[in-house]
């Protein structure tokens, strides 16, 4: 047998230890270089943020200069003798003023009392223009300029007073092109961040223009454009930083990586190379190869097969193992709510559905109803939620697009006791969320947090085969309300649904109970193109006030985005705040249920307690939040409850079910107003209720988690020596002639304030007391009041 392994053992052999040393050094050097880059990014972050803030300030300055330039010719025109001489001829004055203001697109002059605006047909005149003019009439100073869309183009409009001899002679409504603002804004570099020009400074403000990257969260504070309701917001650049956000730690890790890599290379170079010389080539015969001892015998074949895991026997990977992480911030005190596509995705909705299904299975509850409001993200999120429920083995009844109260109603009507409303409530269009009922209980606080814990822990139920069917409860709901409520005389009302889900239901219900309904913005549109669907904000009620006044209606009714909140305005433009509405409801309910408990939240007026007591009821103040109020009603057997936000809960004599329903509350309001024995108008009835000088709900946005931390410090430090203090929900201080409240919002990262007193002087004193205590905790806090 010839040699068959010629050349075996020739040439240098690879030293495995030195190879591993080289690999380790390379990895350490790469990691060190990466950490050094991360340290540079962290160090550069503040500089980049300062550049963006400088651009934000420059944008506000440039736009302020643009508006000042537009306004300068108008101020000069006020000295024109021809204009002032003919100011009472409004057509001639408009023409003269337009000639003096060549940059204006439109110029209109109106009488000092705006009588022609009051009598105008607002459908033709324009609700937004009428609201702007009427706001100027009641304001102590001219309202700021704002934008609106006309003929597909955005323009800037403003109401200016024309005075002569110290007296108001006329109002001028001016419309300017918006292109100059857009061009100035676009010319400013965002320096790697993002600049946004928005109308309004709150979370529901309207975005007009955005420049720069879409990554990064928009700051909570905008810089105002002087003279206009425009604000410049900024989002800081978001660098790719994956290590803990510490420049010192990043530098230390870089030093360790680079130093360790250099040391390994040095130690490798110190070792002498080990190279074996090739032995002299010779023939090797198979017979010459030395045999090695045999290894111990291997286990029997059957045992080996049994010891090997097989794919068939492997446990399946849970579905959530590959799912994206869920943001804990969306699990709020009484519902789940987040920004669509950012903190709330379809994958998150599916996991939430599985978690709800797990809770239901533990309680032996097999079926649930699901409905959604009119938001554009509703079908996708609702579908994903139902997929998760069915995957958990829960049978689903799909109600389609309905207001939230119809979801609650369906829980009773269809006997499921369980339901989910897919809704962003009164929040901006890019928000959505879930209000959840399990076993007749609206989930809140720990029950909401439990869903998050289940998702994080993993092991959510999967592989179930829950059924799905569609079913409408709209007719059943309308008939149920109409069977319960009727009006003794026909009231004419304007219904503003703000393009929310109530628009498809409320007009029909109110017509069925005997009202003449004029719909306003009742076409469901999840973009909310006309105004934000939140009746608790007076800025959203301007069109409704104008419409009620124009057509001579008895009342104006407004709903939020999902129909569980109610707002009311009178023909004179007065907003009847929900705590005063609750007085009227309490008197009506207690007349038939003396001794019953009436619950109200900490934001309600101090007059409410006495009204309830005088009507032979038991007043009970409780924490804010629809879920918390419903739980307290079940605990106490209360017949009625209400919140300053506009949620009302009826459970008197089994007439209704005890859930918050803005549509049913509107029907009950019509019933008691129409039943007045003296045939008084709604305005006259409201005048009989105690009235104080009060503020609406005032919000101060803060970073996530900062409001809760502030309240902890405020509770510990604040002292109101001569006031009765309530810490049930935030801190409320009551004096004999007024009260104030500060609390952390449960629906958004913000502090919430409200003040109420018997007189303007007392109100200011209460505000000042709170200012002093708030500044004692944080001297840099910017007061929104």
C-alpha cells in the first residue's frame, strides 16, 4: 500500500490562543470607539438643543416682525381724516381702509355693537368669522390674530377696533395672506431638530407648518408670535444614543474598551511566535499509523434518541415574545390612551386584547362587546384588539362605530357585562385608547395597571378560537331613551357634536324625545376639521354660541369626541358649567328620591354641597375620573353623580344604568327644562341657580411624571392657615367665600387648576394664595393664571 498522506503536518500551525486574543482586541477596540462616539453625541446634544432653541426664538421673532409689518399700515390708517369722517358708512369705510391697506386680502367694517353680525345668517357669514367678532365685543382687549382656511388657502384674520376721540366708532375685520409667514418660517433652519408653527398653545393646538425631522417629541412650551394666537414649538434633535445617557459613563466605557484592546494587542506582540518546522517529507503507510485507545462505549441508541429534544415536543414560543415593548405611560388612571403609531400601535392593541381576555377567562366571562368612535385609527386598533380577544378565546360582538355610552349600554342590553370602547375621547385626532368594562366594572387604577403587568410578564393566552359577529344596538338605544324621557313642550336646540361620534346618534335621540334639533358639525369626521371636540374648553364653543344666538334657539348642546361629556350654552352666550348643571339635576332627582346620595368631584363649585343638602340629599365629594366615580356610586348606592369635565351619571329608580352618558344627560336636561311649571325659558331657570365667579379648568403641561412629583412636594410643603384643606385628589383649599384646587391630571402630563369665589376680588385673593404656595415649592414655575 503506497503512502496516501503525503505532506501531512507540513507548514506553520495556527495558534488558537493568539487568534482569540486578536479577536478580543478587535471587539474591545470597536466597542471603545463606539462608546467614544456615543460620548461625543451626548456631549454635543446640549449644543444641538441650544441651536434648535435659538432657531425657535428666531422664528418667533421673525413672525412677530411679519405681523407687526402687516399691522403698521393699519395703525397709520387710523389717522386718515377721510376714513374717520365716513366711518359710519361702513361700505365706504371698508373701501377706503382697503385702499390704505394694499396687503390686505379682505377688509370689512362693522358697527360698534356688531348688530349686523348678531343678525347675520352664519352659514353664509361664516361661523368662525362671527365667533371672532363676537369674542372681540366681549373681550377687554382685541383678540389675537388667528388663521382660517378660505377657498382652499390659509389666511390670517384679525379684529381691530377703530377709535376716535376716545370712543369706539367701529370694528374692522381684516384678512391677510399667510404666505409671508410661511416663507419666513421655512427660511429658518431647524438645525437637525423640528420647528412647528401651531395655532394655540395647548395639547389640542392646530399644527400649521412643520420644518425639520419628524423624530423627537415636541416641547410642551411654545413661543408666542406677538399679537397672534400663533406659537412656535420645537422638538430637539434625537441622537442615536443606545447606552445610558451619561457622558461620564460613556467616556469610561470608551476608555475601558480602547485600553483593553490596546493591552491585548501589546500582550500578543510580546509573545514569541510559535512555528513548527515541517518534518522531512517521507512516505507514511497506513500500517504505520499508531492506533489510539477507543473511547468509552456510547449510550444505547434508544437512550440517545430519548435524550435528544425534538421539534415536535418543544414548547411553542408565546406570541408576545416577539412583540414590540409596550409603553407603560399609556396605562392611565381610568383608561388606556396614547398617540397612534408612537405609544399606541396595532401590536399593542392586540396584546391589550389578550390581557383583557385573560382577566375575563379568570372570571368565567366568555363574551364582550367592542365599539369605536369616529377616529381614523379606530378600525385598525379595534380590529387588532378584537384579534387579541379572540386569540384569548373570547367571543366578540362588534358594534361598529358608536359613541362610548352605546358600548356601556350594549353591555347591559346584550348581557355580556363586558365591553371596550376604542376611543381617544376629547383628545386630538392622533390620540386613541380604550375604556374597558369587565364584569360590570369599569377598570381603573390597579385594574388598568394589572393589564400592563400581564403583558410584561408574558404568557398571555393564545391559540383560542373566539367567535366574531356584528350587531347594531343603535335602534335599541334610541328606543330605550325615548321610552324613558319625554318633554312636555318643544324646545329648539342646536347640537354641536364637534364631528365626533355623538353626531350620528344625539340628534336622533333628542328629536325622539320631542325637541326641534338644528345639527352643527354632526357629520362624523375623525380629523375634527371645525374645532376640537372638547366642550369643557370655552374656545370650542364659539360657533355653537353664535349659532344659538342667530337662529333664536332655546339652548345649545355640545358633546365631546365619544359622546360621554355634555356642554351647555344659552342664547346670551353664557356657558353653563357642569357643576351648575349638576345642581339642576340634583334638585330634579332628589325631588323623587329624598335622602339619596349625590356624588361630585373635587373640581366642582363649593355651592353644590348646600344645594344638595337643601334638596334633602346627601352630598359626597370624590376623586376625579369616570371610572372612580362609577365605582363609588356602586359602593354607596348613589342616585346621581357628576364631574366638572361634563360627565353625568344617572342611577335613579332604575331609570338609567349609572354610567356616564352625555346623550342621555342631554335628554334628561330637556325633560326637566320643558316641565317647568312657570314656563320659564332655560336661561331664566339657570338664573335661579347659585352663581359664582369661576375659572374654567386651567392646565399647565409638564414633562411626563413631573406633575405627580410636584404634587408630592406641594402636599408636604403648602400651608393655607385659614382654609379647610382637602387632599382627596390633589390639594383643595376652601375659604368661606371661595376655593382653589391644584391636582395632577390623570389623562395627560399636566397640572390642573380651578378657582371659584363669590366675587372677582375674592377670586383674585384665592389665586394669589395659591401662587405664593406654588412658588414656595418651585420658584421657576410659570403660572398659567
